[in-house]
C-alpha cells in the first residue's frame, strides 16, 4: 500500500526530490501521522516539517487539515503557503 508524495517549491529544493512513492504502514492513517513519519527521517525533513513551520498539505489536490485521513493510492502534496502580488 503506497501513496505518492509530491514536494513543491522550497520543499522540493530542500528535500532534493519532487515526488516519491511512500509505503504506508498501519499506524500512518492521517496527514499528521504521515508528517510525523517524514520528520523521523531527520535533516531537512525534520526542519521543514517541524511544528510551527509554514506549509500546507493537499490530498488528491484538495487542501486538508492534518487530521484528514490518507489511503493507499492517494497523492499527498506538501508545499509552502503561496502569496502573490
């Protein structure tokens, strides 16, 4: 059971990858659990996804809250907030 992770903007640059397949485990059932698993990688993942850092998450192209469920086959995009002007 896998999901597709997509990293955009500065996160793509910091992580050195724009997308990857990620294997879900039984304990990863929400966006919050996914983010916790990614933080455990350490380095840029721990820094950029730390609590209090500004980033958004979309599941299947819908922006969601961290309590949103994740399921096999989902596309989960993580990106910094976008401003324009």
